[in-house]
């Protein structure tokens, strides 16, 4: 069975600082994908970034990057130059090959202070 | 382009009543997912469809829950009769599914804004 662990229930960061949100995963499959979603207070789930297990380069999307360390089974989200609008819940999720189900972690609530 | 559209955004009902949640997926997507989000259990998949056909409903909590997808542009999740423990946010998501051939296909799931259900 797959499992996603996000050990930081909440984080507080000053505006313009970089922030790293932790995600570790557990699977015996060799082919899998890792996803990060953002859930602002309005409630919608917004896709941010994707990393495939065979991707050699860490994924980047604008201010978001994924620090993928396969041997450690970690897929941390890095947000550079944080903004007030980054305040939200952030969820890490995984899909294994052949399945369509996303397995989510419990989330990290990020608060950006001015 | 319109994203996944869910209605209603909020639903308040009394125990025992029937509740119907609606979803319009992104045009051209061929997979549709229903998730439920609660504080205790987080986000969990209830059921998903490929090409309008239910594939896995193992996450549906019990027979009171049913889901249909009569065509590619519409799906419903029905709870009958509703109970207070069904109170949650229900999300619909859609994706364009490519088969995993060697490397994993991204098959990114795009979510709707959710329906917040309160059963009194």
C-alpha cells in the first residue's frame, strides 16, 4: 500500500523568504508520480507541480520546485520568494503505475507573515 | 477554458434527506473522480469513472452512496438517506487519461471548487 507523510502540520514564514514543505512517501513500486496541490481558504484544490519517479531532473514550475530525493523517498516542495497569497494548505499526493487513484498526505498549513 | 464545475457549492440538509451533488468535468477529459475531504480522514477517493464507466467504487462508504455518469459531461453523487457523519467537502476531479506505457503518464487530476455538505 502507498502512504504519504507530511510531518509539518503548520509552518509560519516571513514574506519573501523561501520555504520548504516536507513530503515523504512509501511504496514498493518503481514507477510512480508525485504531485503537489494547494488549497487556499476558498477551498478549491489547485495543481502545482508533478515529478515522475524516472525523471532525472527536479521539476520546476515558476516559483515552485520539487526537491526529489528518490533514495530517501522524499519529494519536498520548495517555494521561492514567498508571497502573502501563498498562505494555504498544501497537499502532497502519489499515484503508482497502473492505478489512477491519488493518495494524499494530511497536508501542511502554510502561513506567510508580512 | 472552464475548469471542473461543481454544484451546489454549499448544501445544508436534514438527516434522512436525499442529497445530490453534481459535476461537469473539463471538456475532453475521459476520467472523472469523486473525493471526500474530512478533518479526520483527509482526502479519500470514493469512486472514479473512465469513459463514463465506473471502474473502482471501493471507496464508497456504504450503500447509501451512489454515483452515476450518464454522459461525458455530467456526473452525480447521491446520498440517500443522508446522515450527520456524511458532512464533509466533496470534490470532483477530472483528467485526460493516457495509459502508462513504460514511464508513468502524468494524468494530472484537476479539481472543482468542492461542495461543502452539512447534514444536521
